[in-house]
């Protein structure tokens, strides 16, 4: 038998090398968070970044709803199939609930042995060790990072807690900056529309008005040529119509800002109420600015969205809902889609909710398309023409 020489063991990294490695990982994580400007993208990335930072198998970010529960719960480490099988998302009880009030991290080696644990819902993956770190800014809880089970099977350490605490501190800054940027974008839209309105009123309209006066003076000198005078009168009347059109546009522009702000505020309120009564995750893609909103369109869109989400809560058993609301050059389009049980439109008579949705759209000259199959969810597409009202 041939003797095989012993291979030299790879030396473990020195403490200074490990510290530098962790510092580099944290720096990369902070850069990844602060590079994002969208609040939604920041929230969705935080759980993933935190998991990679301490090599956790599972991670989540919970956003408080201000009433002792969670308005959002974004996960990392679980497959879509695992999430779909769960009875519901965590509701902010037990250890998760404690972290909505605590300012200090909570680290537990075995959640099942901790008196604060509320247990898991049906079909929830089994998890053992736990690390929760609140994200706090100016005394306000912006969210909490939850991590479970390191991939090496070891409990979380004090170093892990410090790393996630540092990440949470930087995440708080990134979240506040994203919220501020969103507010500034809203103000920028309003200020830009005000500027355009003033330019149109004080600049272009006044210039057109001056041209009209000159034409009128020219017409008065053409008494010997009635045909030319009539042509000038016709042109002047056209200019007056242009001025009225511009003034109407200015009024609509200013009203559009108010309607856009109102629409977004009401949509956010409806979504918050939906989250209180449904465990489904709701994904929103709603434009912050609309130029062709009227009071009638605003009212119809809000009522249609409220009716559609109410149907989802009562009938769909969905785990995810998607809402898209945008304006094109010709239409305002609203799409509400879920991954629930669906129905067969050929055999199921639509209820009063879907009937109301159709009637509201029809009243404004719009169309409604409802697509569904058993087990494939429901998609409602509402299209309101801009020129109709």
C-alpha cells in the first residue's frame, strides 16, 4: 500500500482578516442599500442583503402598520410554493410583535423554547434560531429585520447582531431618503405644472391677445375692403378660441394636480384597509401624476378599485394581488389581477360587484374586460377614454 503524505491543513483566517472580511461585506451591503432611490426596491432588497450578510437561511422585513401589526412582510429564502401553502403571513405577534415596540435587537437560540414565541402558522417552514433588529429613525419604527437559521446550523452571534444593527442604521437613512425623494418628486410635479400654467397665462396668452388687438386695429382700417375686413375678423375669432382653449387647459392642469394627489392618497388608504383584512401580498404600480383626471374619473376609479379588492377578499383566496394604474395619451387604464381560485365566466353569473364595475366604466364611455379560469385567478382591466368626458 502506498503511503499518502498528509496534506497540510488550510489555516483559519486570522481574527484581523475575519474582521476585515466582515467590514468589506458590510460596506458592500450599505452601498447596495443606499444606491437605491425607490422605497419599494429598498424594502425588497433589505431582507436579501441581511441574509447574505450573516449567511442566514431565511430573512424577512416587516413594516409596521401603526396599529400594532404589520402592513408589509417581505421575505427571502422561501420559495413561492412555500409561501403559497402558508395559511397567512405573520401578523406581528410573539417575538415579531415585541420588536414593534422594542428599540433593542432580540437574539434567540431556539424560538420554540422562548416564552414570547407565538408559534408558526400551518405549513410554515420550521425555523429555530432567530435574530430581530428594529430599523429606527428619530424614535420611529420604520421596519424590522428578521433572520432565522444560519446555513451552518449555528445560532446567531453577537457579531451577527452588530452587523445587522449597523445595516439597520444605514437602512433607516436610506428609507428616510427614499420617502423624502418621493415627496420632492410630488412637489416637483406640482411646481412644474404651476410654472407651465403661469407661462401660458402670463406669456403666450398675453402675446396672442396682443396679436388680436393689432388685427382688430387693422380690420378697422379696412372699411374700403369689406372682404379683407371679414377675413381679419374671422382670424381674430379663431385667436379668441385659442385663448379660451389655453385657459381651459390651464384650469384642467391645475385641477389635474389636485386630482392626482387625491387619487394617490385614496388608493393608499384603500390598500391599507385591504391589508388589514387580507393576508394576500399586494403589489402596487400606480403613476404619481395624471394630466387627464376629472372628478368623475377620479370617483369611478376609486370605486372600481374598492369594489374589485372587496371581491378579492371575499371570494378569491388569493395570496398575491397586483394593481396597475397608469395614463396613456388616449386612456386611463386600471388593472387588478390576483392568483386566487378564479371562476368560469361561462357558467358563473357575475355578482353585483362586477356589475357595478361595468356600469361605472360604461357611464364614462369606458370598457371592462374580465378574464378568469378556475384555479387561475381573475384579471379585471378597466379602460376609460380621455376624450369621453
